C-alpha cells in the first residue's frame, strides 16, 4: 500500500479540481505503466496522449521525452485538458480521500493502532 495515492485528492493536493475529478471516474483498466510523458516508466491514468504515443512506439529516453512534452503538459493543464496531462497514481484507485492530509494521516495512525492492538492481544 502506498500512502501517496491516498493523498491525491486531499485538500492540500497540488492537483487541480479537474484532475481530481478525473480520478473519480477511474477504474483498474485506466491505470497504465507508460513512458509517454517523461521517457521513464510511471503509473498513471491512460488518456489520448498516452494511447497515441504507445501506439506509435516513438518515445524518446529521459530526459528528452520529458523536455519535449513539458510545454504540452503545461498548456493542457492551463486549459484543463486531461487528455494531454500526466496524472500519476498508484494501484489503490478506490482509496482517494478528500480530507485534509493531517486527517488522513491521523486516520491511518488510528487504524494501525487498532490493528496492532488486535494482533497483540
């Protein structure tokens, strides 16, 4: 379990509202391992850009691909276009929380303490 994915929709997340909304409609088949945006493998939400580049098989190595796609990602984010941005996520797609980061961490600590207590007894 990775805590990072759990924080993607938190109040303090750097994701914009349209990116958080895109997370809400994701299922397991939408999560892919790709080199399309940076040239390095990362797990993210499949979109038109990823599909086109994966089909063309024309992906440069890092850092060239990252530099090449930087302006595209910047403009797509300004225009709220989820088809040309990278939204990285882990495999725990149903565990996003919209609470504050502090509340999410507090809840995790409480759950671990309960689990620990039940195992010790």
